[in-house]
């Protein structure tokens, strides 16, 4: 078993970013060229600039949470009774792929169903266009809670570098989902994997589509746990939030929901209601209409 210094040294290298970034940049350039030639209007200048600002913020804000997670993963792995059994065998990587993808599903779903988590994730959904720049518009503050959902994995014997590698590969897969240039894929693929069609639904503000398709790579989790919705031809996706923000200031984009939570908590008089504003899904109100996604979808029928 390697010591902590080994993992810290490997963490500092982070070689995958040198592979991923050129691919991301090239795909974005190609999408921009196609958009301009076909006049598809897939981009909005201020929206795209805000997305790139979120990318810049995430690069720096993710360092400390990721480092902290690495140390915790190392400790949990060191006390795992399975650490000597689960090495880097081929079957271990396959098992980790499914466990990592399920952890991502749980994290992503919680980001939509717990308002405090939503406040850290909402900036990703505030984009009003769907393109590869939106894929880079990651939630800034969600970096501080996301790794909680992977804590069981080192206890199951997977070492920290395996876990972080799989997390990175999962996110790499999700980049190509953020586009309108790719339509429906063959039926067998759409049934098993997350696709641009499924992910367009996830970014929709339409009531029918709210809080659906939280998948990373495999769409099967959404189908198993009742959070799946197909993209209906008769209901085009409307991107953004149910109440879109009006400022493209990057600080506002990253933090506006925290201000909204604070305002709601301040006007609630009962402690129970204050806690509900923090931990229930976005849209709950103690003195107004309940606009949580599950309530709105139920009313829609």
C-alpha cells in the first residue's frame, strides 16, 4: 500500500487535464464554426463569457476540496479490510466504473433536490444556451460538498487515484452531451447511456422536464429510480432556470442562490421553516405556492 506522499505527488501531476483540455477546446471551436456557417444561434455572447468565467473559478476553487478529499480517501482506504483484495485488476476497474457512476447520480440528484446543494450547482443550469461552453460552466461552490458521495468507495478497497481517475473519465464523457448538434442516437444506445438528447432534457426549464436525467454515463439509474424523461418532439426544450437570472456578472452567477436562501431564511419565523428553506428542494415556501419540481409535474399531470 502506498503512503500519502505518493498520492499527493501523483495528485500534483494531474496528467489527464493535458489530454482533456485540447479536446474540449477543439470541440468548442468546431461547434462555433458550424454554428456560424449554419446560423444556428447556439451561442449568446454574454452567456458564453459567463460560462468561461465559471470555468476559471472552478479551476481554483476545486483545488482545496479535491486535496481534502484525497487525504480523507487515503485514510479510509488505509482502514478498509478490502484494500489488499481490490487492487487495480481489470474487474476492479469495471466495478469502480459502475460504483462511480452511481455515486455521481446520487450527487447530481441531491444537487437538484437539496436547496443548499442546488445553490452550488445552479450556475451550471443558468446558461440559456446549450453548447460546449455550457459544459465548462460548472457549479463553483458544489466543489465543497460533491466528494462526500464518493466516501464509501475507498472503504470498499478502491485507492484514491483510481477513484479520481474514474471521476475525471466520467466528467470527460459528459462534455459531448452539451450540444444541440447531435440528435437522437440508435435506440439501444439511448436505452443504456446518457446522450445529448437525455441531457438536453436535464437542462430544460419546462415543467415536464424539471429535475430529470441526472445521469453521468449510464441513464439506467434514472430509469431505475424514476427520474427519467425522454425528449419529446412536441415539446422543445427551453434552457435556463424557471426564473432566469438577469445579470451575467460572474460573481452573481456563482452566488445568487445563496443570497436567495438567506433572504428566505430571514423572513421565516419558525426554525423548522428556516431549515426547510435550506434542505428541501428549491421552490418550497412556508407562506406561498409550493413550486418544487415534483409538485409542478404532479399538477401538470
